[in-house]
């Protein structure tokens, strides 16, 4: 080991197989990063792809550009714009229709997929912000009345959008 005498500090020896495994993991990680996108990149791409479809739903630009806020266990968090969110909904598998609805002065949207009853959401608008306040289930609208209802709406909404993001080569964060 004389050739390493000039190096200071502790020298750790590893097995050749461990070194090869690490190199393989690093290469796999590089490939993963080439083939997978961040959730933000997925959302941008799908928003661009579906921009015309979303525009044709009938929402005005103020609504489409409004930020959707979701209840995350007592405190609201900023999600994405209505435009971006609807762009994701368009990518649901077996989607047969997506349409704008009005319910008691609230705007919303109804989602229909093959083999399932209609679902969707209604929302209230405040100064360029959107808050979910009801769930569409078949021909009924169930209004959220408690904090728990609001959290459940957010959870259901995120299950739709999260499914689309996860199934479009999104990186695990």
C-alpha cells in the first residue's frame, strides 16, 4: 500500500461489486431524469396541449386564470390555476365528457368517464381565487358544510389530478 502513503486520512476499500452497483444506480438515475419530468413540467405540457379544449368549456379568462386553493387540514394551500387543473382532467383515462356547470350561482365542472356516474366540483370565487365548495355525484350536488367536507373535496380533487400527473412520467418527489 506504499502507493497510497501520500494520501492523508482514512482510506475505505469497497468491493468491486459494490462499486459496479453504485455506478449502475447512478446511470439508472441519469436515465430516469431524462425520461421523467417534474410535476410542474407535466402540468405545463398538458396545459399547452389542452389549451383550446379548456377555452371552449365556457369559463371566462378571469376564472381560468384564477388560482385554486385547497384545504390542507385547516390551512389552505395554493394549487394551480383553474386552466391548468382542467387541462389535467382532460387527460383522465376513459374520459367521455368534461363540461362547465352552474349550480345556485356557483360555477363548476362535471366529469364523465366510461362506466361511472358523473362527478365533478363546484366552486366559489373570491378576488382571483377559487375555493371548492361542492361535489358533483351523478345528478346531485353535495355542498361542503364543514372543514372535514372541505378537506375531503381537496382529497378527491387531488386524486384526479395526481393520477394524471403520476401517469405522465412524473418524477417521484
